[in-house]
C-alpha cells in the first residue's frame, strides 16, 4: 500500500516493487540449495558439461587412433579404462563421447519440449475439437510402450545419430503435451487471463507472455527428468545398432562393441555403462530436487 | 461400473484406429521406394515390380489401409519378405516368450518394489530408507541392457576375483542366453524387472508417506490399533491406489524393454524379432510385431484403468 502511494505521489523516487517471479525463483533456489542430493546432481551436471567442452583437449589419446598391438588391454596406468578391440583408449573415447550424450539429451528434449508445450497449450487453451484431436494423437503415441515408438521411427528413417534425436524427441512430445495441457487448463480460468482478454490481448500474446511463464515450473522439472530418459533411450538405440554409427565414440555403441568381448575383456562394456548411469543419475536427482523446490504446495 | 467398462472399451477404439494408421504408415514413411529397399538396391526392375505388387503398393493409399486393417482383423498381418512365412506364424511362439518375460519381470518388480517402498516409508529417514532409496535411484538410472551385460559377466561367464574373496570363486551359475530353463530365466527377469522395482518402490514410498500423515491413520493409532494393522490394513490399502496405475505403465515399459533384454540374452521373443527384422529391412514383420505389442499395451492399460476404478470407489462419486 505504502509503495503504491509513493509511486503515485512521487514517481521519480518510486521504489519498484520486487518482481514476484524473481522472488519465487529465489525461494525455489534457496530450497534447492538445502536439498543436498539435488545440489550434488546439479554439480555433476555442470561437471559433465565442462568435461564435454574442455575434456577432449586433454585426453591422453585421440578417440579414433587404433593400436592393434595393444587391443583389449585391461585398465592400467597407460590406459585408465583399458583399450577396446582396435586398441583405442576407452577413457579418451568416453570423454569424447560425453558431448555426444549431452548433445542428444539437450537437443532432443528441447525439440520434444517445444512441440509438446505448444500442442499442450493450444489444447488446454482452446479446448473443444482441437483439444480432442491433439490429445487423441498423443494417446496414440503413448500406446507404443517404452522404447518401441522411437524404435519404429528409427526403423523407418534409417540408423543415424540425427534420426535417433528426431525419434527420441517425438517420443517425449506426448509427456510434455499432457503436463502442459493440464497446467494450462488450471491457469486459463484465472482472472488475470480474463483481464488480458478484456484488454484486447491476442491469443498468441496471452499464451506465450502470460500463460507460459506461469506454467514454467512443471515444464522445467519434466525437461530435466526427460533428459535422463532420453539419454537412456538413445543409448539403447545405439546399443541396438540403430543410432550412432562406428567409429563414433557414443557410449551405447561402445557398450554394444563390448558385448562381443565379454569373455576376455569385461572393461569394454563396463565403463561406458557406468558413465551412462552417472549422467542419468545426475539428471534424475537434480530433477527430483527441482520438483520439490518448485512445488507450490511446499512453499514456505 | 458396467457403464464405465463399456465407456472405457469405446474409448480405446480411436486409439486402436490411430495405432493402426501409424503402424500402416511406417512402410510409407520410409525415405525412398519401399519396394526397392525391400527387394535390395541392386534388384532387377522386374523383382521390384513383383515386390510392389506383393505389398499392394500400386493401390491408392486408402485402399491399402483398408486392406491392411481388414486383413489384420482376420489375423493376417502379411508375410515376411525374407522367409515368406506368415507374419502371424513368425510372431506365434515368440509372443508367449515375450509375454512371459514381461509378466515375470512385472511380478518381480511389484514384489521388490512394494517391500522396499513399505520399509522405506515406515522407517522414514532411517538408514534402511536412505539405502533403499539410493539403490532405487540407481535402479531407475541404469540402462537395463548394461545391467544385463554385467549380470552375464558376473553370473554366467564369471570374473576372476582375488583368491581372498570368499564364496565368490565360481559364480557362473546361469546360462548367458536362451529362454525356457530356470537358469536362463532368472537373469533376464532381474535385468528387466529392476527399473520397474525401483520406480514402484519410489512411488509406494511417497504414496505411503502421504497416507500415513492423514487424520484417519492418526485416529487409528490413537485408538490403540497395532502398528502392523495400521500399516498393512489401513494405510497400505489406500496407498496402493496410485501404485496400480504405475504398475500398468510399468508393464508397458517392460514390454518395450524386452527389445533390449531379448537382444542382450539372445532370447527369441518379439523384441528380438523386431530388431532382426529392422536390420533385414523386413518391414511386414516390423509392422506386425509393433502392432501386436501396442495392442497388448492398450489392452493392459484398459484392464489397469478398470482395476483402478474398482479399487478407488471415490471416483464413482465424481
């Protein structure tokens, strides 16, 4: 009240009221900071990103250099994670593979989320026939269990890393569409949206300027958790030989190579898998923490 | 209830139509001429023409779709490009292998997941809770194909451990591949069931915690009801309601997961059939198998929804 009066009386010395969105973000950040697991996850993610950017400059060997004399060597001081069937250094390949994994994760979720968010908002905002059509299409996509939808898409497009990204992106669209539709439905009926309509704001403006920022929390949480699923799915497709093609140091493909040498070289399959687990784990615990921090029910 | 079942049945129709359109389109979304791709790049023109005729690609699209669906309804999913056998026959025996694998894994994941979830929730913040939830977190983060490989490495091939490690000298107890014998079933079921168990454990825990903090549980405790009865009779029953939905979704995820598990353990189920056929560009089989798995999933989801409705009488009031 006093702030308002001040604004009216003397606009020049007016104290700008704090942006409520920033305030909420601050509360969420403080809560996130208290959540140890989430912070560990967050730091792991930052570390992985740093490794993806800087790591390749510091690897002891080039990822594709073959050294057939030293093939299938167990871990040693020279080769920390051992060597594969071409004598390539597995540690170096894993470091180079980090950027591929993160690229798949971020890029496909960004694509899937963009499409899913737009479809979900349109569905929830307009309702009626558009809603029915969009949601029935999403139901159909969800009728393909697990990895199967991505598999079907890659089988059609042909095996390659980019096709895996497209497939995994499509695979994550319905999840976003459903969540966003629900959130949009709950926001749509609020008074400030009616006010915007009365002021003559266009639907586009209402959707992207006024609804989207208010439903951002569940989208951010889902995006974080989706990266985890995406990394797993993409690695699975590469493992099946439908994703990254040799000699690319993609972890799923490396695992698939390792499978053929399990009787004499356990480490070829072991280390890439450990890395997948760590990356997925980091996104999972960070996502869980974000969900707790951004959950409006849990606000102090 | 009867009305609900009928409505739920009717609701699946558009989904089924959508699924059939999508599966039918697979063949047409292949970049390039499917007839050329399936007869091989270097095949003579005549052979390509035969293939086109055989796949019915000369008909208008809607006629092709209509034929596909009407044949599929009669159990005719076309024939394999490679072997020439009916797709239905190719799927035949493999269907039960995959379903068995998915069911055993679901049972395992429900069993482990519920126990872990209940133990965790009833001893919140204890060592057991923390340990179980960390294990569960690894469970959801682990690629099942990697877990499968590691289990094979440890329990089917065996690893050289230092001689001072007791009991674990020779751990190659199971067979690394195949399906049927007990020694072939255990590892794939663990592989496939682990992530489901982890998800169910996490869900059960949070659902139990929510219920345990409610007034009627406090009332029960205040009345002097034994803790066991409170947990198992009062809390668990209501806590299980949301878990049912997760179990249904998990069964679907497991069905999809069979693709990887069957590949790792060389099990001749539908999952491996899909992969082998994708690599052989044998699209009628890819289409047929994907269709069957999706139908199975839609069916299971419907049953789960009905079960959910049955358990949760409160929905009826809405």
